[in-house]
């Protein structure tokens, strides 16, 4: 593939606390602020506690999920006395880090998250043709050995991209687990910190003129669909738990006919799909309110071109 030259990344944002009970990102951003770290090489570094109200009460959100509030429709919606706090905050963050889709937006936005699922370290973004993000992913995958490292593609147009990282010219979320909500584990915190450190190291190298080779990048997973818990049609209560063969086995293969749920009455519900797919966000605590048991993804390999900074 032909080499690609892209502009330097002069402004970088690291955000935590988008969900107020995902504590690794909260404490990592606070530590960066305590150290008064304002530069990453030639890049200016902005650190943000995204949802301070939710962080204060240690809840995922106060009125609605902030990390679903960054679509064009919500960001452009009128504000009234009845507007939820998180919608107001999303528009404030769009002013700070965006505007979304605008030449004045932050060059790189990295948003920090925890999951209760056994997912290791995942980078999540909206394109596998954002060469900056894919090269960062490859560096993180090569350098970090303390956890499996994967990339999750949410294949949506920018206007419909709903998470905070979509505010930047380039952006991705870092998701690390398993970690219960409301607590911080040293091992999970350190994995997240290492991923942020590797990201900032890559930015410094890129801006200084280092050339990055092209090649294949593996462990890329494209979201296909969500799987919902069985529920009682009268009470709407769930009637099954995720089967032990799936629980804690994020990104393993799920074949047609494999056990998927164990009914509280004892019966086994099997996967009836026609395609072998990979479950992830298995038994994520925050998804119970949406009735989601896990997502399914298709695995692929991506070829990325050589990359270096564009010089004036």
C-alpha cells in the first residue's frame, strides 16, 4: 500500500468519568491533573472529567447515559428547562472538544471506560480506515502483554456516532475489564494507564516524524447484533442467566447449537444463529437495564498502510 501522510496531532484529550462509576478512568484523569501534565511532546494535552455529577454520586449517569448523547441530533437539540443534565453536558463537551465534524475539533480524543465483562483491553471506534487509530491500536497490541488487546468496530456514520470519542478528528474509547462498578482494581488501572501511556508515546513519535510501517492488524471485531435476556412476557423479569460456557468467555467462538442461557427453571437455551460469531460485553452489569445479555461480533483482519506525519 502507498504511504499515507497526515497532519500532526497538536491537541489531544484524555477523558474519564463519562460513566461516573467506572473508576479507573476517573482516577487516571485525576492523577494526570495532579501531575499537571499538559504536554505530550509537541501536543497539548487536555484532561477532562466528563460527567462530574455522576462521578460525585458514583453512578453511571444521573438523567440519561452521557455516552449515548453525542449524535448530531442530540448535540443540535434545543436546550430547555426540561433538558436532561447529560444532554446539556454533551453540548458543553462538544464545545470543549469539538465541534464534532469540524476542522476546529480536537485532533485526538481518548475516552476511558471500565466493564464488568471479562474483555481484557479493547479499543473501540467507528472506522478501521482511520489510520491514526489503527496504528495506535497496533502499537498498544504489540507493547501490552498483561492483557489480551482487541479492536471493536462500531460501523456507524459520524452523524450517528453516539460516544464522546466521536467529537475528535480521530477518537477511540479504551475499555478495560473485568472490574466491578464503583471500585478500582490496581491491575485494571495499570492496564489502562499503560494503554494511555502507549497512546501518548505513539503521538509523540508520530509528531516527531517517525515513519510507521504498514501491514496486517488482527483481532479486529465488527459489531453484528445484540442478544437479549429471555423475559417473562407478563412481569418482564429475566428468566435465565448466561450459560457458564459463555460467561467470562468474551471473544470466544459461539457456534450454532452451543448453550447460550441457563433458564432458572433448568432448561438450556441454545444459540440458533446460522453464523459462528464472537460474544463480547458478556453479562455487562450496565446493560441489564437494556435487557442486553451480550453483543455478537464478526472477526476480521485489517491491512493498514505505512503512515507518517505530513510536513508543511
